[in-house]
């Protein structure tokens, strides 16, 4: 498979399409299947592997350490650090933990998973220290909105990318974030770009055998089973799960901006979260993904 490449500077160029690993390695019974998927993707040119210390509390990184055995020099490894680990000794330990679990001596790209309470300058200093030590090749951020990117830029940093939620139904970044990143020649990384939840609800499961669809939904939405008399529909189970999560607010506030845990989307300013659900809708919807590939 031939893929368009994206450059991050310093000779770091990667395929425009990679493999996300959220939820992988959390079910030992599926390790063989997931290992085959990862290695098969690498063989077909999907050599960018994205993970995080948060995924499975390290289980995903440990899984990848085994799944990628013998392939380290063929892949670009990206991991992300918790915001409460993002300074000083905590950052050093977090990076060392990721390296140990991934069975490697370096990360190609290390991202701050989302903005926390640690001053950005302290985080930048720690990331630069890791870079100088050869433990990471480059660093970036994730889930930053425009205000945070401007603040980061004012520090005079060497940030290489911002990984954000962006797909055809989550188009908030188009308002101001993507134009700013394009102006500053910074590549954007998009996660959940195929809008996996919507695909399962509307397209993929329609063509799957009942047992397969049931297994996939049951693993992701508690309370779902194949017996319609004893459980809610997949759509209802999904809605109920998100509602339960949304009713458990986390007291994480910064600059008087309310933040809440919403499943895998983590927490972000309400103004940014709302824009993610109300993006523009041009006739050619595919146009909104142009900037992902450059």
C-alpha cells in the first residue's frame, strides 16, 4: 500500500494513515487476533502506531511491546503522557515506563495527552530534556484548542503536532484551529477519523452476522445482549452508557471553564466541545478531511 507522507521536521516523515490502539491489549483472549491486526497493518504500510500510557493503564503499551517484536525499526511509535505526569521527575518516570512497556529505547513522537494544571513551560522543558537525552525524537500535544496552541507558541516551543478529534461529524477544528495550524505549517493528527461509533451503528453491523455484531457491542456497551427482551437496543445501550458517564463530572476546572469526562473524548473546554458537535456542512463533506493529509 502506497500512502502519502507527512513531514514533522528533522527527517521524521510518516504515512498519512496509521493505526490507533485504544482498547487493544485489555482482553488477553484477543491478543492473538489483535497482534495479527497490528502486524498485518504494518506489512501493508500502516507503520504509524499511536498509543498512550492511559490506554488500559499501560496494558496497551505492554501488548504492543510483544506485538511489535522484531518490527521496531519499521514503525513510528507515538505515545502520550498523562497531564498530571507532565513535569519534572514524574515526566521522566512516565516516559521510562512507556519505553519499558513498549520494549524500546526511544519514542518517535511523545504527546501531552491533554492540557492539565501543570504550567506549559514546565512541560515543554521536561519534553525538551527527554529529547536531548535521546529518549524521544520529537514531541507534540493532543486535544489542544486554539487558545492553548497560541499560548504554547508564545513560549517559543518546538511542538510538532496537535492530535485532535476530527472526522465528518466532529468538525469543530475547522472553525479556527486548522487554519491556525496550516498558517503555522504544523501538521494535524486526527483521531477517530472514521467516527467508529457511527460506523458500528449504521453501516458495519448491518452486514455482520448477529454473533459478531453482538460480541462487538457487548464489549463496548455494557448491558447489551442478543436477547431484545432482556436488554436495550445497541443505540439505547450506547446512549445510556454515555449518559451515565456524563452524570459523573470531574472537578477539573481551569480559567473557570467547565470540564467533564465524556468517555474516550477526555475533558476539554465546553466551548471547544460544543463546536465539535456543530461544525459547518459543505456539500462536499470529504473536503473537510483535506488538511489531515497535508
